[in-house]
C-alpha cells in the first residue's frame, strides 16, 4: 500500500479517519494499488493543497494552464517554496489525476471546450522565428518513428499572445507575451512541446494578485486546448480532401487525418523546476545514483509510484486534461510515460504514450 501511505503522509488525515480508510480499502480493494488510496478516501477540501480534483486545484500549479515547460516557478510573493513538488506529493497528485481519468472512462464526461476561430485570433498570433533551444524534430521523429521524418510530415507552430485581447467578461487587455511553441509530427501522431509560458504565468509575473489572474486571461489559455486546436487545424489543412494533393502520398501512408489518433505527447528540454526535480529523483533512484538515462530511458505505467509521480508534475497534468477533455475523439487510452536524458544530464525529456488498452 505504498501509494496509500505516501498520500496519507502528505494529506495528514486524522488517525481515526485513517483507520476507517484503511479498513475500507482492505474490504473493498480497487482494481490495482495505484489508485487504491483515492477510491474510498473521504473527500478533502478541494481548495487546499494538494487537492483531490484536477478541475479545482489552485495555484501555484493547479492545472496545466499554469504549467510551463521552459520557465522557472513564479517569484510572486504569494507563492512559497512549496512550488517545488516532493516525490510523495507528486505521487498523491498523480493518483488523484489518474482516478479522474478512470472515472471519465466509466462515465464519459461532457466534451471539452470547443474553440472557434475567433478564440484563436483573440490575442494569439503565429510568429516565425528560430528555436530558443536546440530542439530538433529530427531527434524526436527518429526516437518515435525509428527514422528521420520527411519535411512534409512535420508542422512547427509558435503561437504568441503578443496583441491585445478581450476576456470572457469583455475586459480589454494588452499583450501578456505568453508563448506556446510545439512541433506536430503527423506521421507519428505526436505533439512535442518546445516552449510553454502560459498567460496565467505571464500575468502572474506582472504582480497581479493570484485571485484576479483567472479573470484576466484570454478565452483560449490552456496548453492542452491550444495543442488540440492546432493539431486539428494542421490535420485539416493537410488533408487531401481539402485540396492538398501535394501531401496525399504522405497522408496515404500514415493513416487518416483523424485528430483522435493522437498517440504521443512529448516534452523536450524540460526545465520546469518541479518536473525536473521528480525526473532527476527517479533517474537517480533507478540508476544507482547516476544522473543520466539515455534513450530508451525509463518507462512506467500508472500502476507504479513513478508513473503516478510523473503524471502529477506540471508537465504531466496536460496529459490528464487531454485524456479527459478529448475523450469523445480519443476514446479509452492506457497512458505510459518514458523519461530520458539527451546528450547531457541537464537535457531532460518526457513522452507520454497514449496506447490503446
């Protein structure tokens, strides 16, 4: 009952409740240990940290809206050093998230938000420019496909919140300089993030009180939503049915242009402090203290504490949102996660394989 013990320690459940919980778990064990600590447990106050629901977790990293791959945690005075996840807390968070994924499969949720073209152009523009990192879609396509992808199989996007916009309440705001950079490898059915600085993070950096931030973001502000919108748009634009005969051979070889076939969510060159801390902890624990884990790296399912801990990181949360919000398109998936180092201990990579069960 390792997961139960970790979460019990983190959540500090009173002794009497803990005894009742342990008894209920022994009498009615769930399907596997990975979620047993959260199946019959009394609900916590969802607005305390760590919360039990992905939909109600607050700052500092309440959801992937605030998660940012390539930025250090906020220095806002309302955020304490608990911004950096411990392994035990990450396991507990991940177990909560995985429980919600399983609940979504048992009782399909309402479809995720459907954004219109007006939402995309409301504050967001597509910018050109060279990569800020040594990111290479060649490396990723070779990793996922076993070969270098052809140029026409790949789309690169750099969406920047660099113009004014209106909030849902109609408040006019200036640019936040938020950024969502990603590479979409159609033949691998993969989305690889290169740089994420969310509107919430950028507004928070300006010193706005935490309680006000959610009211000031543009309607389209979550990475998982932006990634899905762009993924669908790219497939539609490259579909031969829409007059793109030049890509017909590529699409014919690599399957229908169906967004629901999305298979991989990758994160390249991770430097989010919490995610980095969890990955390094796992690598050291399974590599006899070594800092490197070259490809094929280390792979974990959601029946392990390591897998749950990675799901509970800021980078892992986006996977939960995709699986829940896009259930209508993707159906039931069995997520596994692989972590590895590329070239040096400091270059950390993570990829989620959204397998069919």
